[in-house]
């Protein structure tokens, strides 16, 4: 969900500057479409760089959440050391290719859906402020998850594999195998319900916390925490390091609340790969099994410390890259 936190923070930022109207009937539409294309590329590149930076931590999180028998007796840092010894350093990046394919459409869909839902909630329902941001962010996050869920499923399957015990040879083979052996198209949506239930509070709390910290900071200490926006001097925005800090705090709080759903989702996504597959067919059964066999700290919250460790570098790379891409694609 780190990608969701970065995308949520970006989507919560001020809207893009208005596109100057060009002469001719097709001018405004063409320029508007081109702006979205550049925004799509900027967000996609930023997301890919951020996720690649924390890919080793993502791989370890999947291994710990699902209690892979090769590493189940280890902790976070000992697993980080053990994976390169057993599978080589590239083993830390298993499943990252599928993640890269997912991040591009995920970021684009979430950003566009957020703008659409924000307008709809304001104009049709008359809701604004933090509640407006919370609702739009939750709905946008869920929309993006539903559209890109099969790619996340395949990424988790590839990340869970250990050298010498490969069920899937690559992304395409994983898609074909899951489709053929696990119920066709519906097989790609195992674990969707806990994902949706976890995404709603996760995205909502992320937007709410980030927006609250931003407004409180700028109203009480504008000179210390803020600076004029580079594309509009009349607008005050948070300084980069303060922005990163607020995003990290928002992500940490949101992840703590929704993490049990994330653990449940991972185990359901792995499906037949796990020996206890038949005991974890539904969300309720999976949560009951994890709690009954591993408890809260070593079960429902196993690997949570990784999310806290991932927050700062993931947000830093996402925001830094995005700012560079905005300049490169002339988005300011």
C-alpha cells in the first residue's frame, strides 16, 4: 500500500494549472489530452522509481506475511540477509517486474478517479473539506485497486516463490496458470474483499491525516513550514522535507489501522501456493486461521515494522522523482 500512500499524497495536492486555450476547435482538447498524458508518464515513472527503491522490503514483507517455510523463523533484518544468501541479490527483486507493470495504470487511474469523485461529491452531494477529501480518496483508491488487482495477484505469487521451487516461470506463465487452474477470470480476484475493506480506511485516513497536518502546519507556522508554490506564488505549499514528514506520518497511521486486511489479502492471493489453502477460502476463515495459529503480533501484524521502514524512502523517492518529472514534462 505504499504506492497508494504516495499516489494519495500526490492526488491530494493542488490541482494542475489551467491549460491556456489554443486557437482552433481542436486546440483545447488536444492540449488537455496531452497534459494528462504527461501527467500519466510523470506519475508512472515516479511510482516505479519509488517501488523499485523499496522492492527488497516488499519481497520480505510477502515472505513474512504468508510464513514462507524457508524464512518463517526469521525476522525482518535477518530475512533481508538470508534472501541474498539463498537466492542471490536479484532474489530481493522477485515480483518487481509485475509491480512495475501495475504501478503505471494504478497511479493514473487513482489520480483521475480522485479528481472525478472530488468534483462529483462537491457538486452533487455538496460535501467539502476533510470529509470530501476522505470520501474521494477512499473511492479513488478502491477504483484503482479493482482495475489493477490481477497484476497485484501475479506480483505476489512471483514474490513468494523461492529459488529452486518455482511454480511460475514469469508474468505471462503466472497469468495462464492461475486462469487455467483457479477458476478462470475470477481466480485473479481472490482476496479482493479484504483489499477493498482495507483500502477504504487506508486511503481515507491517509487523505484525512495528510490534509489535516498540512492545513494546521500552514495556518500556525507558514514561514517555518511553508513556501510559495513555484507555479503560483500566491499559493503557500509545504516545504519538501515537511511534506515528506507529513506523508510518512499519514501513511504510518493508515497502515496500522488497515494492516490486518493487508495480511489477509496476501494469504488469499497466494491461494493454492500455501499448504493451508483449504482453510483460508474466505476472508473470515483466513483471519480466523491467522489469529488462531499465530496471534495478533506474529500473525495479523507480522511484517508491520517493514511498512514503517518503507514509508520514508518510498515517499522521498516518489516526491523527488515526481518533481523532476514535472519539470521534464513541463507540467508546472
